[in-house]
C-alpha cells in the first residue's frame, strides 16, 4: 500500500505575518502574566483567539486565568472557541487535532460539572 504524503498547506505572506504577530502576542501575554499584569495578558490572548490562532496556548492560558478569577462563563466561551478553531486547524495532523480537541472537551465537561450545568 503506498504511503500517503502529508498534505501541504499553502500559506500566504499575509498568513505568515499574522501568525508571527500572534506568536509575538502570545509571548508578550506570557511575560505580562509572569509580571502579574493579567489585564494585559488577557487582552493579548483574547485578540489571538478572536483571530483564530491555530494552536492551544492562548486558549489554555485564558481558561486558566478566567477559572482563577471565577469567570466561568468566560472560561466556557474560550473552551468552545478552542474546540471550534482547533478542530479545523490545517497546521496539525488529524491525530494531533483530535487529541487537542479531546483535551479541551474534557476541560469543558469538567467546568460544566463544577458549575452544576
């Protein structure tokens, strides 16, 4: 049986610039978190999830921040967005997508159970 070749994702220059800007925002968000500036970190991560960043870091960090703050509706919103975006990301293999989405679905189920809904 012939081996399947990995799917090549055509990336435009604009896509590359957006990804670089998003990655820079994630790094800035991590630095803001470490400095205790959760407001700045939250704003940076929120922008990335609004743009559909194709990896899990800003989603996971935001959920952790919102859970610590007791903002469970926001945590749920971020988890749902993560599932939506990461399930269709072409930057990962099907197995990686499935595993990542499963983690976020499990976090969502745990959050809903904790809330009683």
